[in-house]
C-alpha cells in the first residue's frame, strides 16, 4: 500500500466505455434475436428469450473447458495417513497432523 501510483484516467474511461457497450449491445441484440427467432420458431421458443452478451462466449469457453477436464478425470489410488502422537509429561505439545500421499 505504500507504493501506490496514481490511476490512469484513460484506462478508467476505457473500462467504463467497455462496460456500457457490453450492456447496450447485449440488451439490443438479445431483444433483436429473441423477437426474430420467436417469430421464426414459435413452437420451439414460445416466450423464452435468447440471451446475448459479449462476455458470455468467453465465459462459456471456461465452463466447457472445466467440464471437459472433469469428464477426462481418472482417479488415482492414494493413501491417507492420520498420525497422532501424545507423550505424557513432555515439555513439547503433542503433534497432530494429516497428510495425503500419492502412490509411486
């Protein structure tokens, strides 16, 4: 906190503009495609909305990548040891711990 520098007004403005554009584009395009597709496919969409937002595609990419990683996961055997040691009249406190070891 002792090495803070002044904020860059240009970067602040750029972020604000991006947020405003994302909101306006998302709202306008969501309305446009919803109205068009509801008319084209009334039996499929009914009253459902078709949402659009510039940030949705990268977010969907993160979700898909995580889903694929979970689907590809192969469990490996491991050993879990819980060690408890207690010595009466010791000047040192007892050591209690837990650790997971991978099979080699």
